[in-house]
C-alpha cells in the first residue's frame, strides 16, 4: 500500500467500534515478536493533561540529547501526528510500510483503529534504537491497548468524568480504570486529588507494591516573581529543587502538568538518564502542544501569521480542545486570569455524546457572540442540538453555521480591534479549524 491507501485502510477500521481489552493486542504483538518488550517506556494516563505531560517529557529529554519516541492520540488533521521521534513525525513511507506489514500479519483477523496505531507505534519505535518511549493511553487504562507495556514509570495526571459509557459513571470507577496501568514495583507519579479517585489509586499502588509520588505531597511547586515558578521534591523523593522555571503554554494548570513531568525526570535519573538544570529550563520554555490553549494572531486579509498587536488588520485566536467539564473549567479560568480582550466571539462544535450542559453552558456566558458549528465526523452534534444546550437567556447571542470554514469567516467579520476568537469544544473542531487557519501541522 502507498500512504493514502494505508490511511484509508486504517480509517476503514473505525467501523469496528471501540473494544476495550488486551487479548487482540497480546495476540498480534506475539506474532511480530513482542517488540514492545525491548522498549524503555513511560506510560501516561489521566482524564486531562496527558498530552501536555507527554510533550513536556519529550521536549526536556530531547533537549538533553536523548532519542525519544512519542505516541499520542487523537490527531488534529494528519494521522502521522500520533507518532514522532523527538520533533520528527513518522514519514509517509514508513507509515505505509508498517500498516502494510500489520495487515499482512493480520490476514482475516480484525483489530480496531487504536489497536493498529498502537501496534504500529511499538513496531516503529523498536526499529529506531530509542533511549525512551513516552506512551499515552487512548481511553482509560486497564483495558487500553497500550497497557501491554511494562514501563519504567507510570503517570496518572488526574481523574474527572469523561467517557462514562466506557469507564463508568462515578469518579471511583473512572479512577479504577486509569489505575489499571499500575504495574508491580513500578513507581507512579500522579496529581489525583483528595477524593475517592485518590483512594482507588492508593489501593492499586498498595496491591502492586508500587511507590506513589503525589503532587503537593512528594513534590510541589511554588510561585516566584515575573511569572516564574519553582519545583521542590520532598526528602523522601529526591530532595531536589529547580528554580527560575517558566512554562511556554498558557494555563495555570500547565504548571501542574510540568511538575509531573519533572517528577518523572527525577525518577529517570535513577535509571541513568542525565538531565541538567539548564536543559530542564530550556525544555520547559520550548514546549509546544498545538490546539491546546494555542494563541496566535493572523493578518485579517491573507491569514498569514503575524506578531500579535493592536493593529486593526490583525485578528487574535485562541484554540483549545477542551471537551469535558474539567477541561472547560480550566479554559474558563485561563480566559479570566490570562487573556485580555474587548469582546470574545466563540466558535463551538462538539460531539453529541458529551455533557454539553457542563461544557458549552459554562463557556457561553463569557461570549459576546456564539457561533455553533459542526466539524466533520459521524459523532459530531448538529448546531441545532448544540443550541438546545445553551441557556435560554443566551440563545439570542447564537447563530448556527454547519460549515467550519464559513463559521470562522463569520467570526472574523464580527471581530474588531482587541477582540478574541475562541474556537473550542472538540479536538475534531480544533483540527479542522487549525488546518484552515495555519495549514497542516505535519509537512
């Protein structure tokens, strides 16, 4: 298969609905020699922040000179975004080669889209003589296809409600699924809070004799001057401090995500990884995670990226893939604490199975104009359905536009000097919008 044929074949697997369980992965990986067993892995789970923690680890360790593989999901516009080594994405040729190999090994056997991409990641990384792989779960943890890994460190960023149809309708149930990545004797870094979610993680660590290193207990952060911050490990962890740190990404919560990554770096030092203070500072300052509180300005006429200014001909955008209540709450907090604008125009599109009462309604009250649209995808909600979830007293601010391209044009026509266009609600919407505004992320 060539690249397009390989991508088409992968897309055809979406007809095989989400199937949680490890039997298919164990069976397939055994047929190709279990390449995942040769890899040194950091396994990352959690409701929000998985991608930010993973990308921060990649950036810091790349800065320190290591060859690091990164597997994440979903992608914004190109499937190749899911697979990278340091800052280079998988090539079209290698992607096609590995999908062809997987299909040939499968024969008549069927696996899911995510199982295939996970197998592809393991196969590619095993070929590339890497120092480390950062592996992000897709859904949950216990039965996630990535959970055949035997990591050096496990990470559980946080626990809140999302994907209830698969993970359960209580915090305890969701936490139990995510705690399923915990392996015997493997240390766990986490920011799970003081609630029933923490109880589940603690219980799993006791059962597996796994050391639990908690944010605000085993390590913590404190603010410094001029937006800088510090990281401190406790005496029963590393008794180490890093000062003069700065995150490149918007959002106060990114400090927590960065803090988790630094805790992982400290544990990796015990595995003979060497990272200097300066490499940590430079790495943190250089982290970029497109579509997650991504702020930029474009020339209104030609949509060329420009320095943000007060020029009449510029328009400011904030793109964020927040799609669950916890993520949208963090977005709203960032809008209040870090963003300045005269008027905000919201472009919103979401999946029909999301909790719109706790997401759209929360951000709608901050908007001066609301444009409801529909990104590509069979699960995307119709604009008319989205409107039903806007508080009645705010519905007069809404317009419906089923085309993302024309919804963005409408927002640009409404935006004046010092205004902000916020595009949010779904990573599918972010991917489609970002491609329109900035082009493909992968060349």
